[in-house]
C-alpha cells in the first residue's frame, strides 16, 4: 500500500512538472536576472545612442529613481523611440533570462510591434573613463511588426554607469 501511495505521489508530481513546463512554453513569463545584472543600459551600437535603452531588474520589479539621472525609467522593459524629440515607448518584458554569460529577452506586443534579443551579457573595463567591470548586453535584436520579422540587427547596450 505504501509503495502504491508513493508511486501515485510521484506520478502526480511528474504531471505537475510537465504542466508547468507546457505553460512556460506557451508564453508565460520567465524572468531570470541575477543581482549583478540589474540596472539601466543605453544602446551603444548602432547609433544614435539616445533612442533605445533597457531597464532590467531582479524579479522584474521597478527600480528606485537614479540619483544621477532621474530621467531613467524605473519600470523594467525595452524602451524605444524614433528620435530624441519623441517620447519613449515601453515594451514590457514577456521574458528575460541572463544566465552563464548568455542573455535573451522577449517583449510583449505593443502597438503591433515586438522585440526579441538573443546574445550575451558580460563586463569589460572602460579604460577611457577608468571604470572597471562595466556591464553590457551584446547580440542580435529582431523587430517584428504584426508578427512578421522586419529587422535584424547586431546591437550593444552598455550599463548607464555614473562615475
């Protein structure tokens, strides 16, 4: 009897794990962000740098205002605008995963547009400004409009470091 109960419990646990995996594969949020990744990132390449940025946080929670630059957004997501005179549009993360040097994010669809990034996360020294271990995201960013791929580009985002 005891063996049958244990077997039934294992079958139920296995079923719940499968269900959770299936839900995640069908669009549920997946947020995996270590503390050292948290912060604000401006696009470095391609130019112009002031048109795109990322706000990344542990648990996808809002960040406190930045004392050095109160214009930085506090809500996590990918921010995009056509030029410096237009307001940013926020694309909340549907998923963001940063693990073992690899990084990816997917935004929700806003106004028919979605962004998907796949690349890496790391740190490097900013020799010209004398700052060690500046975090960055580098990889490929794909832009989708109404579900169709319209742009693929190599991008680099660098942490908004305030020396």
